[in-house]
């Protein structure tokens, strides 16, 4: 997680430095002028490097991350020239992998997810725009598996089944940065901190963590 935060901070500093250099040429660092830009839609996909913060009766457990993916639609709503609302609808797979003793436990929940992000924008020229995005996300679990493997035998259940006592609802915060180039193509990264406890059991806490790398196309 610390490495992830360093990456995001470096991305933010890079965006700020580029914006500061561009400011000396023509534009201000922040413009509160009303934007004439239209609402735009896009598509996005990328990799998830997901994990969970787990506590078992107050004892922290450190599982390994697992690689998932996300794919979906995006929408950008201009509020002013330098501030947008960035949202959309994503299908996103998360979870963790945990080896303890002779047992390997793998969780792979899948969510429908809606980010609601305040998006700072700065254009260095007509074909390149930098973004810093921060805000909450809401998610609802719709599938995925919970798998236990031990000595050649495998037990697999639905992640959100009643026997696993898991919550479908998830929510948290997201921070990221990205670049739009040639007016249509997007590349960016973000980190998500899950705030909701995915477990219904009183003695357990499961909270999603996720580092995302995405590419997209804006229509």
C-alpha cells in the first residue's frame, strides 16, 4: 500500500509540475470560468491489483494481492473549466489470495461500481489534458467465488452466498491521476480504499483495497 501511495503522489506531483510550467505560457493554474465543454461519454478497461485489509478478532492478517480487471462506461460532466465530475459504471473484480498452512484461500468478488469523483483538469495545449481525481465510489457485489484448496481437494462457493456471511454493498474513497491525449485517449492510475466491512460476522473485518491502471477512449 505504501508503494501505491508513493506512485499516486508522484503522479500528482508530475501533473502539478507540468501544469505549473504550462501556466507561464498562456493559461492559469485554475480557472473558475464556466465551461462550454459538453458532457462526454467514454469506455474504459484496465487491470486491478486487489487485496483486502483483514482483521480476525482484532488480529491483522496480510493476504497476497490478486490480479483482476475492470471494464465499463465513463461520463464527464463539466462544472467549470478546471473542475469536472467524473463518473461512470464499471464491472470490477477484486479479492485476495491467502496461504495458511496447507490451505490456499482465494476470494474473487465481482462488483458493479459507480465512482463519483471531483476531477481537476488542466490542458497544456489543445491535444493534452492532465487530471487529478478524488472522491467516493459505491459498489454492489454481483458474483465471484470463494475457493479453498487443501491437499488436492477444492471447496468452492459463491462469494456473496449466505454461508459466507458477506455484504454485497461496498463503498470507499478513490484517488488517482491521468492524462487525455489527442482529445480522445485516456491513460491513468488510481487507488481505492474500501471503507465498508464486507463481512457480516462481528469478529471479522474485510475491507477492499485496489490499485487500478486504466486506458480508455472518450467519444
